[in-house]
């Protein structure tokens, strides 16, 4: 059997590959559909999704997460969870169907009504596959779960193009999405090999609901937390300023969105597997902090130092207002990914209430900060509100993680100090070269282009960081290299 480390590393690799491939397919599919369908078709589909997306915060009422975390009587829990999840799917479907006329009236678009009512069927279809997919996650069979996810994306793209060619309308997107959900559910049961028994245990149902209610609450809070910045900035500063804020937020939170959250999804079942083994729990947690900091800290430093080059190269001079915002977000990201390492520990060790109450209280603190700081200092104030909030809650987050993992402060610092030290050296060298580009070698005309500067500075930053880290902690660099480039040859899809 593969070790926990091998399964975790493999899970991250498969998740990354799946995400990249799906992004490529999505871009290619859109390029084809854009030549067949009208912009209004995409607009209607997006409008319908805005209406039903709010229902996604309930997901499966956290029952699938409770199943992943569960330690005993897994057979009866699996059967019970299936009935609970299907009941949750039916409730979500009925609510969605009932709010469809309200949403259509709100958007003042009668055409969106039938589209919303069709799309809410996806909740029934997707919930059918929740149990086998959750058990694949629990067993850390990430290769299988990512293959299932990828097959669903392929089905969506193929049928969307096929239906669009037959009858070009918004319904080609709707039917393709429903087929994707159906395909994913069927393939999940087929590849998981799980056999369902028709039994229901009220006691287990109560236990699953107890865990799941915090996950449902978290879903609602994450939805609010993810949108509160846009709401406040748009209301206080206006739509134009919101555009700048959104761009800076997306770039500034790149690591947290595309790296830390992905790792969290893999580590949740890993922690649930070892939740009774205190030494293994501490070892995995500290190792995670070490490798997350190896990537997140230098990224944050590069964002702070090269914000101007990144902005002007990728977006142009008209977006120069986001440069100071991205620098502040760089400081936010120094804390956010490492703090996020605690979330999977809370969930995997049966303490979702820690994440729930942390998120709830931080939302109550962040919202008035956003309003006050935005009115006082504009866009920069909005980002300073995020920095102030995470600075207040980071120590609390780590304290609660310490209650579960029982690590010492020295052990924690030992795993992040190399990243901090190497990043400082990297920044000093990068700033030195920036000074040279403005002084001693400024006469070279090629260096006037921002994309050239960004390429050179980025390459130099990465080189100096890796080189210094190699000198300080060679085993860690070699271990990271092995994890990234060496796949486990013994894994199979089924």
C-alpha cells in the first residue's frame, strides 16, 4: 500500500494536472462555441448560474465531508449518508425551482426562468454521485476522483459543441451541463466499486448532521467572505473602483486560490486517516507548513517587489492603480496560505466548529474594517482591511491548530524560517538589479520594455531563491524536487 506521503503528493499532482487540463479544454471549447452561439446565449446561461449559485453554499449539507472524516462503522454510515444526501438534493431542487420565478422577475428577464428550473435538476444529478466520490477522497484515490472529474468536463465540452451545431441556442449549454452532472455521477459509482445497501441508521444520521451543520455554515460564511469585499467596494467606492479591486484581488490571491485550496482538499482526508496518531499528525502538519511556505512566501515577496512590472506587462498602464493594491495583497499572502494549512486539520480531526467560528468572527471584524478603511483611504484602505483582519486572526488560528497538533513554537518557526531568510536574500538581489536597470545599465534600449524586465527579474528571483535555499537546506530542496517530478509508478486508475 502506498504511504500517506505518496498518496498526498500524488493527490496534489493529479489535482494540478486535472485543473490545468480542464482550463485548456474550457478555453478551447469557449473558442469554438463563441463562433457558433450569440453573446446573449452566454449571458443568459451566466445569469441563470448567478441565481442558482447561491444554493451551492448548502452543497450536500456537509454530509459528504462528515463521511470523509468518519472513523468507525463506515458501512452503515455510507448507506445512511446516501439517503441523507439525496434528501438534501431534493430539498435544494425544490427551493431552486421555487425561487426561479423570483429570480426571473429580479433580473427582469422571463427567458431565464425555464433555464434556472432546468439547471436546478443538476443538484439532483450531482448528489447521486456524492457518496462514491466522498469515499474515493477518504481512501485518497485521487487519481480516480480526478479522472472522474475530467471525464465530466470532456462530456460537457463535447455535448455543448454537438448541441450547438445541431441547434445553436443557450439550451446547448444547459443540456451539456446536465449531461456532465449525470456522467460524473454514473462514472463515480462505476469506478469506485462501492455497493450500496438499503439501510438507514438514525443515530449515525444524527452524528453526520452534527458534523455537517458546521460545514454547511462554513459554506455560507465562505460565500459571504468571498463576496463582501466586492459588495462594500462597489457600494462605497463605485463600479470603476471595484474593477481595480477585483483585478488586484484575483492576482494577489493567486497562490491561495490555485495552490493552498487545492492542497487543503487533498489533506482533509489525509488528516482524517491519521487523526488518532498524534506524532504522525504533527509530522504531516509541519511538513505541509514547510512546503507551503517554500512557495507562498517567495511568491508574496515577488508580488510586493515586482507589482509594477507584473501590472504594466500583463494589463497595461491604464491599470496602474492596482500596483499599490497588489503590494498590500502581497503582505496578506505572507500569512494567508500558512494560516490556511490549519483548515484541513480542523476538518480532518473532527473540529469543523473551529473553522466555522473563526470565519464567522473574522467576517464580523472584516466588514466594519472594510467600510471604515474604504471611506478613509479608498481602494488601499479596502486591502488594508484584509491585512488587519488576517493579522488579528492568524495567532488565534495557529493557537487552535496547536491545540490539536501539539507542536512547539520552535518546531513551527524552524519550518518557515528558511523560506523567510531565502526570500529576504532574493528581494535584496532583485532590488539590486532593479537599481542597476535604472542606473548603470539603463542605456540599454531593450530594457525599456516592461515584459523584458519582468522576465529577467522573475528568472533572477527564482534562481537566487532556489540557490540560497539549496545552500541552507539541501535535503528540503531535493525532497521537493522528488515530490514534483517523480510519480509513483505503481498507481493505477482503479
